[in-house]
């Protein structure tokens, strides 16, 4: 059965954290600097270099496949590659405090002057780089779009998380056998409910429900992007167009997909079929510069930016020096990059 660990982008609510003395005393942290990323890890130089190289390659894939997509944020991206569960606990302690809470293998954390990706290196699965690709997809989605629906955000991250990199071609949307197993063994979430899941929902936080949410979000996005009939009818483009006009996902889905109960049955049948289409991208030249700069860092330097003292503010969230962000029902920023039509143009015309 697929790993229960999953990945997601989260905004942390803050309580005081004291870093365990044993972790800071016994772990040797190293930093590897590649052309576009900085990797800090307690898993050794070899693993840190591997992570940096994979980030450079997946960045190159997005740059080649989606020319309109911005791939370089104005602030640096720092990847913290945690070697095991004990390390990841320091970033997400609350997930081990509540019985039955989903244990995430990674997170994407924006800050004031840097963006952080935290990922766990010892997870199991068909693709050892799934968490890495998943989290980088979140970083790009946040850079280009604002307030995407959770199912679409996670579905796209799972879709591109299942990417395999080759010397001559890159395969996107490859099949996650764990997702298929879960979808075949579980009762699926009604489409209308799936559309309305948010970060506070049990479907996003409780282990059993969240696993189905991730799998079904992947299946829905895979169907919209890869199914021949869905592409011919431009279902994703029609949904995004309707959503852009109304700001209401359920109404937009009814307009684009028709009766949602029948559409749910179609997604269920799709997830249980025997063969699937995948996307093929010709591999370009990867990161040419492999002489990455390497230096030793202290545990405090590696961990302090993501584990500061935390403060919860009523009605707002704040993260490590960031200004509090009010919750809003607005679906996109007034910038053209945040609008559904830009998402429609990038992912439906290029995939």
C-alpha cells in the first residue's frame, strides 16, 4: 500500500519551539549551492548534491514545457532536506501531537526574503523524488497564481510529482500505483465535496481521509489533462473560464462538467481503468554546472529560519517575520498572473 506520508504546502500557526539538543549536537549539516537553489541537509554532501541536481532538472523541465510559466522567484529558494522522521518532526511537531493526524513528508513555506521547501529524504514510494517534485510544483504555482482551489493545487502537485527524468525525454503524469490502489479500495469523495475542501477540512488533515483526497485530486487533474475526450472537449479550460467569471467552483464545475454525480462516476471509472496516457517532454540540456559550492553550516543556521518562535493571531496568519495575511474569499489577485485565464493558457495549451 502506498505511503501514508504525503506532501503539501502549508502555512504554520505558531507556538514556541525549542530545538532538541540532541539534534543540534549530533547532526552535521551541509549546504550545497547550485545555480538556482540552496540545499541544506543533515543527510550528507552526496544526498544534498542529488537534491540540488534534481531541483535543477525539474526546473528545466517546467521551463521547457511551459514557456509562459515563471520558474525563478525574486527571492532565493532554500531547500531543507531532512534525513529522517526525527528531523522533520522539528518542523511539524503538531502532526505528532495529535493521534491520527497526517504526517507530511514535505512542506512549502514562504517567508519574507526567502522561500523554503522542507522535505524528508527517507520516504518510501515508486518515485524517490516525488516529494521534491511535488513541493517544487507548489513553489511555482504560488509564484504564478494566487488562491488556487486546494484540489487543483494538490492535484497539479501530485501530477507533476509523478515525473520521471530521462536523458532524452521527461515523462509527466506517470501513474502512482499507490493512488490507484487507494482509489480502487476506497469510497471516493463526492465531487462537490472535493471542490470545497480547504486547509481546515478533515479531508486534508486526517490520515485516512487525506490520503483519499490526495489520490482523488490527482485522478481528477490527470483526467482533465490527459484523457483524450476531456482534452478534446477542453473541460479544464471550460472550468477555469467559468470559475474566472463567477468565482464559484461548484457552479463552474456544473457548467463545465455537467451533472456532478455523473461526473464523479466518470472519475471513479477513469481511476479504475487499465491504461493511462502520460505526457512526454523532450529533455533539454540539464544543469551544466555541477561544480556546486559546498560549505558546512551549523544546525542553528539551518533550522532557525523555519523554527522561530511562533505566534498565532486571531483571524490572520503570520510566518517568521512576514506581515500578517488576512483570509479572503477573493479567488485571484488583480494581476493577470493570478487569474484563472493565465492558468488556463499555460496548462491547457501547452500540456
